[in-house]
């Protein structure tokens, strides 16, 4: 063993020994008095350890983890700590390396009836399992065993999260909670290029077009090559439930259009945004932008539109608040002078920045009907949610161990279902700002905010030398300039097509993408939108509208 490996092993041993010393090493039996002493009396049931060890079979989607010698993905220092705390022995029913394979394997398990004891499912799988009577009713389990922290997170959604996981007033799943900051799509601009050209910061659609044209024609990167392109566009053009880089959602929103979303119509009932008049008006503008080179004219041919940003072939794009993690980290690695700024634009004709809501939840931790200890899954969720908030007595030692392994603690949790408050980014930004100003003890920060604090200090001392430090600190600091901008939030409805309409809905989405792309690129005239809308209604759109309205009204 070399010196570095020896040091790592010793550090890990010290971290893990501290866990064992605090909570005992018997792996079962009666809960330790010193462990329960740190629990609020109201939470005694939530964190009470089983007198007799309980086995929980779960599927596992493994991610980027490093394991000390002798540890396995199923039996490692985190799973052993969870067992010490709860008396729950975790066994993997099966493992997959990716979300796509996990979903496929889960679908097979549902069809075959060979379900694990507890597992995470998407919205459609949740509805299918409930209709088949395969899910345990967790109503009383939640009331009795959910920790105060877990309840407070769900309560912060105004009851919406638990409502999404309930059918006929009964709770059948423990949902994740969407982060509100992830909904908007902002405009990111090279500030150094704006300064070089003497251009003002953008506010309107006309401002954006003017900047994109200037960036293309004046060679702002100074390489004497006409290789700077317009605004990159993802081939999907807009995002549905979750946003991403290079979507045109913000342009549509400036017209009051919300394609790929179900929004409230004039009577308050859901209508599909892609077939509304406002979407047609937006497509007219985008077709003009494409013709003038405001948009990248090769966007339908590119494998990954993010490459243009990463390679500094453009200085303007639409993206979420987390864009500094990627592709901007790659942009900075190639040009350390790149000064990216974010703006809550474009504004509509009334000067407002419009955003459609993201779903409050889209995944659910469920328990198969008939499992003897349905509360076991909730007990695990209680513990690793407490660890994430730095409220667990073993959190610091666990975090120290994963820092030595150069990975994230959350990658070791049994379920891919982290709970956080809807305004988590705002809370984290505020705590980070206070800690950096010396108003808050960094030792009191949760693990994510503490990491951001350390990154911010690194970035202050060594600007743009550590890209991980630059990405995190920049993302949160830049969020502060747009996250609290005056925003008009448009209510959205989210529902997956019932199995009988799944193929039809897939065909309608394909028709939509083809029509939108051809109108924008000039292959079809704007009038083709009217033909598309008529086909959409006639070829199943009306049936899907009825299904979404029934789901929104709570009739199943």
C-alpha cells in the first residue's frame, strides 16, 4: 500500500471508528440510549430502532461511488451505519447502472409481479401499481412514523406533494419534492463580449436578437474566423416537465405560450399549450430569427447543442440557474476570461418574466402490499434526510469519509429519493451568503451548503483554478441576481397518458416536434400550425385532454 492509500485508509478507519464508538457495533437489538438521546421526544417513533433486525429488499440504481477495501455496494460503511441506527438490513433485489435501465427493469418487475419490498417508481408506474392493488396504504404509517423534518418538507409544498401521492384520500407513496428554482429558463450572456461591443444588458426579445446578431458578425472572440453562431437550440426545442440547456421555453413564455405543458384555460380547466394561438405567434418570431441567423441554423443537425457553449462558439444561450456546472465549466476551462452573466429575460410586453410551474413531484417511494414492515422504508428516509440536513449525530463522520473518497454521501443512500424544501436553493443561497459574511458559523451548515462555502473560499483565493469550486460558487451567487426577480408563475397540470392512450400520445408528440421544427426552419409555412392543431384534436388530443381534466379534477 502506498503512502496516499495508507493515509486514506487511516482517515477512513478513524471516521468509521467514531461512528461505531457513538452508536455501538452490535448491528441489532435494543436501540442505544446515547443514540436516542439526540432525538426529539416527538420523533421517538420515527427513529426508534427495531428490537429484532428487519430485512428490506430493494432495487438499487448505483452511481459514482468509491468503496473502502472490503466494502461492497450492498454492505458498506453507510449501509452499516443505517443498520446501526434503524435495525434494518438492506438487501438488493437487483442493481442497474442508469435511470433508463432502472425504469426498464422496474417495468419488467411490475409485469412479472416479482416486486421488491420497497422501491422508487415514476408517476405512470405509481398509478399502474395502485390500480392493480399492489401498493401498501401508507396513510397511518406516515402519520405515526414520519419525522418532524420529513413532515416539514412535505408541508412546505402546501400539501401538494402528498396529494400527488394519494388516491381517494389515502397515501400510497412518499414523493420527492421538486425544487422551485429549477423551473425557470434564463438567458446567459458573455458579459465580456457585451462590454467589448458596447451593448447594454438585454431585457426584451428585440434586445436578445440584436445581441445575437452582433456576436455573430463582429468576431467577438477575435480569432478572425466567422465561426461564432447564434443562439444554440436543443433539437427538442422546448422542455416539458423538467428544464435544461438550450430550450426555447423562455421565448414562448414571453408570448404567454407554454408548449409541452398543460395549463389552465379560460375556464380554469387544463388545455394543451402546444396548440394554443400564442404558440403560433412565437413560432412566427422564431422562424424569422432562424432566417436571420439569430438562432443557430444548424441546430437540427447537431448531436449536442451544449458543445457550442462549451467551445465558446456562442456567447448567448438559454439555460437554468445550474448552467455553470455544465456547459459553462467547460467554457471557462477553455477561456478563463469568459465572463458569463445570467438575466431573467425576455420580458413580455407588460415587462413581466413568465414561468410555468414544474411538477411538485415525479417520483415516489412505495412499498409492496403485504410487506410486514411498511414503516421500514420511511424510517430509512427519515435517517438519510436528517443526515443531508446535518442534523444527524453521525453526519459529520460520514461526510468526512466520503470527502476522503472524493465522492458524494448521497450516492450511498439506498433510495434515489432525496427530500429538500421547494425553496432549497434560496435557503442555501442565503445561508451561504451569511456564512461568507461571517454572520453564520460554517460548522452549522448542512453538507451541501458547507461544500459550497468551501468552494467559494477556494474560488476567492484561487479564481478559476478549480472548476468544481467555480461552478458551485458561481451558480449560487448568480442565482441571487435572478432567483428573486419578479416572476409571473403560470399554473401547470401534469399527467401521464393512460396505457390505452400511450401510443397515441407518443405519435402526437412526434407530430408536434416535426411541425415545430419545420415551421422554425422554413420547411413549412406558418399556416401549417393550423393544420397541426386540427390533426392534434382529431387524432387523440381531445381524448388526452379529457384524461388530463379528469386527473386534475381528482376523478380516477
